[in-house]
C-alpha cells in the first residue's frame, strides 16, 4: 500500500510573487464582508472541526471568494491544497496571501502555460486527497485516467509523476477519495458521462445543481461579471449595439438580460427549442448563428459546447466585431479556424484583446483568448453570490464526509435541506423575512378532496 510520504508534494506552493500578499489579503477581507453565510459556517466549522483528518485538494478559480472558502475548509480542520482550474483565472495577489498569511499551499499563476497548469494539477494529486473539489472536473478526470491505467490520456506533466507510482499507489489514489465536489455545469456533464461509461470510481456531489448555486451564481453572477469583463477589456458602450448571446441556459439568460438592461439589442442563438422559446418570450430575437453572424457587434458564447462559432461565422462578421466566451472551456470559439483565415494577428492591441485581420480586410477582436472572460479580464462573480455557491460547497463537503459510508460511486445531488438552509440564511442576512404555511395551508397542499 502506498505511503503518504512517497507521493505527497514537498513544497508549500507555486505562486507568482509573495510580495503581492498584502494587496491580496485586503481583497480577501473585502470579499468576506459580502459573504455572511460562509462566515457563519466558518465560525461553526472552527468550533466543530467536521473536516478534521481530511486531506483536501481543490482545483478552483483562485479568487478572493475562493480564498474565503479555503479559510472555511481550513477552519473545519481540512489539510487543504489549492490549484488553478483555469490558466487565466488566478488572482496572483490572492494566491500570495493564501500562502503567506493563511498558510494554505497554492499552485496557481495567472497566465501559466499548459505544462505549468498540469504540473499544478499533479501537485494537487500528490497531496493524495480524501476529498476533492473541482471546477470543470480536470482534477477528477486526471485521477480517473490514472486509476484506469490510461496514462496516455493524461498530460505529460501528470503522466511523468503517475508513471513513477506502483499499481497499488495508483489505485490507492482514487480509493482514498471519500467524495468529490463539482462546481460547474461543464464539470457535472463530464462526470455524468463518466458515470454513464461505468468509469466513475468515486462519489461526486453535483454542487452546481444545487438551486442556491446555479439559480444565482450562473445567472446573476455570470450575467454581471461577463459584462464586467467585456467592459474592462474593451471600454465598449453596449447601448444601441447588437449583442449575440449563444446559449440561453442559466448563464446565457443572465448575460442576455443584463446586456438588454444596458440598452443592447440582443439576439440569442440556441439548439434547445424550449430555451429558444423562453428567449423569444423574454422579448429577445432568436436566430441561427449563421444569420446572427453578419449582424452582431459583440458575440458571447455560454453554451458549454464546442465550436459554436466557427470559420464560416467569422467570415460573415462585420469589421470591428468582438468575440468572447464565458463558458467553462476555451473550445466554444473555433479560434484555430480564425487563425487560419487571418492574414495577421496583432496580439494585445489592448490587454486581453487580440486583433485578427482577415484577407477581406475586416478586423475581428477576440477577448481573453477565448477563455472565461469574466475571470480573465475581470474578477469573476461578486462575493455576494459566491457566498451561496461556496456555502453549498462547504456544507456539501461536510455532508459527504458524514455520509461517506452511504455514498456509492455516482453523481449525487446536494440534499434539499442544505439548499434550504443556505437560502434561509442568505435571506436572513439580507434582512428579508418570509411567510410560513399555516396548518390549514399545509393540510390543503397535502390533500386532494377539495376542488371547485
Ligand atoms: N463564466 C463563469 O464564471 C461560469 C459560471 C458558471 C457556469 N459557467 C459555464 O458556462 C457554461 C454554460 O453553463 P449553464 O449553467 O448556462 O448551462 P446550461 O446547460 O443551463 O445552458 C447551456 C445552453 O447552451 C445551449 N447550447 C448548447 N449547444 C449550443 C449551440 N451549439 N448553440 C447555441 N446554444 C447551444 C443549450 O441548449 C443550453 O440551453 C458551462 O460551460 C458552465 O460550466 C461559467
């Protein structure tokens, strides 16, 4: 059987610059003011230590809000290590304060190349976690490939380390995981696909699917921060512009309705007839991407799907059109097509803006290299909304540890009582009270006898 000493990482992390810690600490404290639900959980965790004895690896966007989640998990007794879930989403000052002021190992540097990104994931695996937390399932998918002995399918940085483990150590890696939390829609989709293929070797809690997560974080959080990222990157005025939003799911609704609120004319593209109908009844234009392409001034993909905007669409766009993505992976825009079509690419005409000049002389602008624009060019979701997502993360972690013997290797929902607790506490912190059912109303809702 593997021993901890043989496979744990030797360092306390890999961050850009520890001298950024003070600025980072101020931002973490600023975010904390808007995270009262998580704060209350942290205070209880500090007393009760429900995560004591657990090694935890969390692969998340390293933001000020994530730092407050990390403090909560640490207060609960977890032996925690963090790595980035996206090469562009790390806030280097926050990474620095986590290491320097909070003593939490962090492996994340904004703008890290792919090799570094996966070397950091390898560090999270070497921590030999009992609990994992993912935003997009990159950590768990590496674990599963290793457990399946499919080392050719993992990045060379992970492969190099995993190849040095004995078969027993590789099995122990996944065998030691009690539960795995997943933060986002794309991650849940990947994990359900693993379950369907019969390769999911650990229990997963779909935190994204908690109502207090995706109703608010995906809609209001992504909605506001995506627009924020676009404005910070471009200083563009949205009023009067044609904005094309691809995907009218939870995130797409948030983005589209906020763009409309700022005076844009919004066109939605969809593949799901119900969501397309919803967009139409919300008063938005709905068109196929081929028809929207020549009309848009700004394109935003939020589908979780691949190659939603492709070469033929880029070719039809107006001079000066801007294109970006707020879905989890940078595959929604077929940027290879654009690179092939362009006679020149002027990188960094502004921070987070690359200019592609096509053969026909038109200039197209790609924001944030096609990665999540809200995290690449802005600071991600506001703390107030991450308060709920991360409260659900912390409580789901506690619940999964308590119920570890009952959890089989599939994707589980967050229990309804966790969702209701988070919502009730959030309402309380907002000074909002609601009605309770009377006995008569309870009986009425449970009976069938009374009609017209
Ligand atoms: N930027 C962020 O911070 C952030 C936050 C939360 C979620 N996400 C990510 O955003 C993506 C969307 O998440 P969601 O919760 O809105 O998912 P969702 O499933 O609710 O919505 C996705 C929508 O895209 C549509 N779609 C799929 N393929 C399409 C295509 N080719 N053209 C047009 N529409 C298409 C689907 O029909 C669906 O309605 C995911 O990748 C998710 O992980 C990002």
